[in-house]
DNA sequence: TCGTTATTTCGCTAAATACCAAAATAACAA
DNA sequence: TTGTTATTTTGGTATTTAGCGAAATAACGA
């Protein structure tokens, strides 16, 4: 879970995730909108992938990133377990 | 929200929060259990306070830390808003 | 094989963070 | 005022992270 919270702690990465909410995007598209170098962005993608927050689909030389929504439940459960005094079923 | 996710990204700080789940504790008590210097711990407390995840109660020279459970809902709402494709009410 | 295109890896610097021990501070009791 | 106790601040080093441009890689089409 460290990976997930670490990924979410960066404003840039949260912005990337918000962009992916609407639709899947390529690294190039995201790079254009964010005014951040492609190599820097590549590092952010690694962090997001390590946290399993995004999934990739490579077509030619183009890699499309999309949100891995299945992690949402895990994150929610973790937050509840971490900060709630009562058990989840209460 | 950066502050909250940043606070949660540290294993040490998550452990502190878990300890506070059971009962409120002083900085000294936590320091004993964690084998981490008091000055270092003081820094971690500042991070947790900046994220509004803990509240303090000073009696004499002793400061007792306890979990600020009211933030839980905020964190959950943020995660949902950040990662869910559908609106919360759907 | 030779380009072309999209992305990553590779140095590199600057800024942020974690950690410690020692000194400083705060809040009293005597 | 002096001493005691709990915590914070300070000063220091070491590690991590974000950022860049340039070079390297991958996956083709011609």
C-alpha cells in the first residue's frame, strides 16, 4: 500500500489519473497537456504502474495508459482499515 | 489532499496511526515502541498534523496524540472522486 | 537495411526528506 | 529561582526524488 499512497501523494500524478478518468490516453498526449518533459513523465508512469493504478496497452510504438479501476476498492478498504476505529462491518 | 496522501505514504506514519487506533498515546510512548529517535518522530508528527490526521492534547509537558477520525470521510471521498469513473451518487 | 515515431534509459543537478545527537524550550513543582 | 521532565528545534549528513536534454531502444513501414 505504500506504493499506492506514494503515487497519490504527487499532484502531477493525481492530475494524470484525473485525465485518465475520462478516457485512455497515450504518453505523448499527456505530455503535451502537462508541459512536463517526456522522460520525467516516464518516471511518473513507472510510479503509477508500480502502484498498479494504471494499465498499459501497446499497439505499435504507442503505449496507451488507462485507469485500473479495480484498485479503487483496495484503496478504500485500506483507508478504512487504517483510520477507522470500528471494524468495516460495523 | 497532497498532505494526507503524503502522510499516508510512509510506513512509519501508518504504523503510528494504527497504534493510535486502539488508544491515544504520548510521543514518548510511541517513541519507545518504535525504536526511532524522538526528534525524528517529532518530524513525523508534524506531517501527520499538517494532514490533520491527528489531534493533540497537552496536559503538562506531555502531549497526547490521538486519531482525528473525522478526516476518514474526506479521504474516502477524495479517493472515490479521484479514481472512480462514475459520480459518487451513481 | 534505413528511416520514422514513441517511449525509455542515462547521466546530471537541485531540492526535499529521513535520520541522529545535542541544545533549546515549555510547563510546571519545590 | 532552580530543577525536572517531555517535546521541539537546530545543525549536520545521507538518501531519495523531480526535473531536464541527449542518447538509446523498440516496432514497425518502405
